[in-house]
C-alpha cells in the first residue's frame, strides 16, 4: 500500500494555501474565526477549510514536510500491517477527527473575540506524529533546526506536550499551541481506541523489564 492519501492531503493543502496567498478574500472566507462560527451557525465549514490554509510558504512547507515524514510511515507501513484493508479508513479518520478536536478548545476560548483567527494543519499533523510516537516510541527524533540532537520519540513527545501546555497558558507568540496540544492528545487517544494493544506495547517498549 502506498502513501496516496498522504499525497492527496498534501496536494489539497498546497493548492488551497497557494490560492489563499494570492486572494485575500478567499483567505478571509475560509480561515478559522471562532467569532464568526459562534455568531453564524452556517460557518462551521471554517473548522475544516482553515486546516488547508497556511499563513505563508514556510508554514506550509514545515507542516507538509512533517506530514510526509510521519504520515507516510503510518499509511504505507504501520497501519496496513495492523489494520489491513481498514488502514486508509482509519488514517483518514485520524486526520479529519484531529482537525475537529483540535479546533474545539480555541472555539470556546475565542468565540467572543472577533480579532482572533487561525489557519494551518498543525492540529491534524500533530495527531499523525503522536500516533506514530505511540506505536514506535523508541525511534529517534530530532528538531528540524537542531538535527544533531536526538531523543527517543516518547521523550520528544513528552517534552512537546509540556511545552505546548505551558504555551497555551502563557504564550503570546500567535502560534496555535492549543491546536498542537489537543491534536497530539487526540492522536494518542484515537490510536489506542482503534487498537488498545498499542498502549501496552508502548509501555513494554519504553520499560522493557515490564514484559
């Protein structure tokens, strides 16, 4: 099985984002603005359309690079081995479900704030990364900007969750840390829900003596 769903998601992100870069009205119509959703129930589409828009080329490239790196491994290798013919279905549910779940906290937080708006696939991409971390926790991961500093995936994930949680409380950098955090947590919860054995496999891998 190949990475055709991952490639399709990347293609849609690139097309929608590039149109958004060139057309401000298009960008404004489809970005995530909780205030508009709260005041007009006909604009729930923004939850999903905003996940395919990006603020700029670096934002788009980083999200798509991470999705390609981890989504490809899930879709073409890990999920087919475990789920067989249901692999693509579960992979799509993981991605789409994360879009919705990662948007809910910011909706509650900013539904009365017109000035708040967000775009990007970060919540869904975080879910894909953390699904991978749960399944292969002892693989090596590194920050893209510090490639020589490696961590086991579960350690990297733990630090990322702590950082995202802290920044949701204290950050003022215009980055959607809420989406990162809840997308990551959804990725873990969803993956356990569809295959509960992954949880004990995770424990056995990070604590080998627990076997």
